[in-house]
């Protein structure tokens, strides 16, 4: 009986080892072989007539890799496996060069307004077109410049981009990080809000219009205790001239009021109308992340922490929230500052949580503004679990609060990211890639299941 158990264990272990040893080239081979047919189609087009050498090199490397794979499947020679991995790596480098050429040609077609080349490259696309920064640019050009042309792939891409942005906007709106399509009020309404007691006045940003001799002046007031970025656009503007080009982007410090824009009647004898709308996002649009920073894991020293969802996690870490990390920790775990800064905003009154968007408004959190104006966000803290106050200076390792399970959450954990205002939309917060300093070394891409020790 003991012998049988040992035999079964040995067989399972051997099988697992074989699978693990295949992992390096399985990942590479899938990417390389999946793209090969697409690359072959592109190589036939005159757009790439001066790049024949790069395409031929890639094709020959792929063919060699296929031969080696067939030989390995027959004999599984260790020498052939090493050669196979070497050839795959060469093919991967060649593919990256072709991807760069493809991206260059695609960008050129957009910049030059070459719709024919743009549609060809988009419909015969490589996988890099699905990268957020590229797909947004492609969708923008397609919607604005190709109205008379239809592409099933591009229609799908536009739909996916819109769906992802709407879902993200809804989540942000629920957490009070973001609000959009807000209406302008009158100067009298603004005056009434200003007179309200700070203890009862709703924290918000308002834009108000005041009638002048020849038009209107628009003033914005920030009643939040933190900095915000605002985007204002006139959806309808008839018989008025704007003093600035739109959309109009500006920042407001905590409790700041300032004049934004003026509109002037063009012809007072004719009817005129204006319909402005604005959106507000927490933080500064002028933030530039200091990429030299190494972040400490936001827990007590010598702790061992498990990642439950890493960068580009399949559950909720995609799009503008891609560079977020979830750490699986019990409720009540002390949370410490990953980087020094000033406490920007806090919430600790909620005690509800669940894995549905409707729970987003019940998240407790601490947000710290760093010296480069980026924001460190610590989410899902327990009720009454905040240990700092707004305006307080914190150093690396300062106790911020205690973990929980509040808000849009599937279970007890800490959700952490560093964000700035998205430079593409200029109206949504965007998580940014960061590096962590751990006992195991510098971590650039935390993944689900990783275990790290806090220094």
C-alpha cells in the first residue's frame, strides 16, 4: 500500500514537473504562432514594401520553431527543447520589431488622415491594437473620420471601449472619485450654497453662471477638502463667442473659487443659447509620477502578504484600473503608508460591502497625495478604521488604518493603487504601474498567488 502511494506521488510529481518545464516555451509559442498568419497577410501589402527583411526573418524563425516542435513531440529531446526555446526567443524579438513597424504605420495613417491604410491595418490587425492607449486612439479616429466606412472589428472595439469606460465611470461615481454630466447653476444658487454651514454643506464642485452686460461669466467653486480637476464643455453654443477654446480643463484647490470662462453675445438682435456641462475628478491633471520611487508594501514590517489579484487581474483590474493590487488580509489588519505624503481624503463611516456595484458608495478609504501630485489609494477599510486625518503628513510606514470588507468587495482585502488623472480622457483617474520593494527583491508585476515579505 505504501509502495502504491509512493508510486502515485512520483507519477504525479513527474507529470507536474514536465508541465512546469514546458511553461516557458508554451507561453512564447502561443503568442508567436497566433500572430504568424496575421503577419503573413500584412507582409503582402505595399504598406510594408520596405520592411521585407524583418518579415522574412520572422517567417524563417517561425518555420524553424515549427519543425523543432514537431521533432520534440516525437522524441522530446532535451537538446531540442533548449534549441526550441532559443529559436522562440529569437522569433519573439523579431515579432516585437514587426509590432513596432505596425504601430508606426497605424499611427502614421491616423496622423495623415489616410483612411484607406487605417482601415486595412485595423481590419488586419496584430494583437497590440487591443492595448488601451492604442485602441482608444484607433476608436477616436474611426468614429470621427470614417463615418462612411463600416468595419465589424472596429465597431466591436468601439463598443468594448465604451462599455469598459461606462462601467469604470459608474464604479468611480459610486465611490465619489468622479462625477460627470453636471449642470451649471445660477450665481444666486451658488451664493446660497456658500452661505451654508460647512458642517451641513454637501461636499461638491459647482459651476455657476452670472449674467453680464454682453453675455455670461462662469465661476467654479470647490467645496471638497481636496484638489480636483474639472472638464467643462458647451454642448450647445449659438450666437455666443467663447473666451477660451473648449473643452476647458482646469484645477481647483480645496475650497477654491475662481472664474473659468466668459461667453459674449455675437449679435444681440438674434436669439442665443448655451448649454454647458462639466465633469469632476479627484486629484491633479498636472501630476507626473516619479518612476524612481520604490513603494513599500502597505503592511507591518516582517509581515508575509498574499496577492489575491495583481496588475491586469481578470476580475476587476482592467482598463484604467489595470495597475491595482489586491492583498488578501483578515479584517482589522493594520495598513501602513507605502509612500510619504499628505492625507488627501478619508472615509470611515460605512459598514456595508458586497460584490456588486451598488455597494461602491459604502467603501471606506484613505487617500494620500504624494509630492508628485499622484494619489495613493487604500480601499475597503473597516468601519471606524481610519487612523489619520485630512491634511496630516505621513511618512513611509505610518499607520493609516485597518483593513476591512466595505464597498464593492468580494471579501476581506486591501485594494491599493497609485493614480493620476488620465491624460487621454483628462477626466478619469488612471492607475499607473509602480514598483514594490520587498524582502524577495523589487516587484514590478505582482500576480495572484504571489507571497511577499514586508521590509
